[in-house]
């Protein structure tokens, strides 16, 4: 069965230019910046910065969202994650490990946006997101249990390396519109450090594009400088979801089998 990867030539071409790498570095430091803000950080014209951003968008490394009259730019590491999983994942540490040492901020909030194309139908993608058994195959062994009605709570419980069941995350279904959109509050429970981060929000938007789906995951209402474990695993999760739906196989990158579902889950 064929596995569908991003256009590797486009990704490498985008990364080959030092200015474009600098733009990605700036978005890594502070996501959701405008063209004006990014232009102020580089010694080139706004038009030049716009051309570089267009190349990054075409490669899927930058995602844009409108906020009123402003156009915000977000770093999308998923294409790099997919290249990583294809060639070097079994030799490397998880993506999230590089993000776990981020300095904590104070009261400002931040937003992370991840985008990926998957050759599947909206209905099948929705099932993979909401079915606990399928979800566990690409979400570090953790499934989500709820009645999938707006206003209902959800909870995820799993066992760490064969130990007793433990709570992994919890929240509320804020908006449920199958197979197009799912919005949930999110509270991580797997350690004291992540518990201290409080509640954030995760939005799954599904858009059919010919014979594929564009999936955009927005994790927002995060404290500025929030612990990297809260959001750093999304590239690996979405890479595993794409592999599962396009090949039927489970992506066994480092950490992917971190937890197992309890027998009575």
C-alpha cells in the first residue's frame, strides 16, 4: 500500500534558504506573527519577506489564519515530522523532547496551529478521532472516552508501561459537528508539571479537498511559555494518524507506545 508523504522537494527547497529558516526560528520563538512584525525582525523589504513566507506556505511549513484585518503566521512542523518519521525516527529522540525545556512565561497566552493532508474521507477521519481504539493507535496508546455530545465531559485513562491505570487528560466537548469540527477543552493530568498548566483548548477542523482531507488542529488558550509536553507531541500524533489512515499501520516512533489501554477502559 502506498504511503503519502508531503512534497519533500518543496520542504527541502523551503528550508535551504537561511532567510526562510530565520523566519521559522522567529515563529518558533513567537507564533502567530503578522507580516509587519516579521518584517521588522529582518533586514529586507516587506515584499521580500512576503515572498519567503509564500514559499514556506507552499511547503506547508507555515499556516496562516485571519484575525479581523490581520493575517497571522504560524509555524507548522508537521511536514518536518513526516520527513523525520520516514527516514530517521527510529534513531532519534521524540520531537517533544526538544520542546520540554521551554522557559515559562507569565500571563500571556499562545496559540499553536498544525496542518496536515490525509488521503481519506471526512467520515473516516472523524471516526479515527472519536473512536477510542483507533485513537489509541496514534496518540501514545491513549484513547478518549465520552458520548461525543456538546457539553459532555471526556476523560482518558491508560497504563504506564504495564502499571496501574492513571488519568492522562480530561475536558469538555465544547462543539461537536461531525464530520467537520470538534472543539474541546483540554487539561493534561499525567504529571504535576502539566497539571499546573491548567486548561487550554483544542480544535479539530476537517475540510475535504478532492480525494483527501485537510486537517487543521489548533491548540490555543495556552499560557505563554507553556510546558512543551502540552503541545509538543502534536506533530508525532498527526503523523501517526496519517500513517494509520493511509496504510493501516501503526507508526512506532519513539514514545508512540508509551501507554496501553486498561482492559476495562
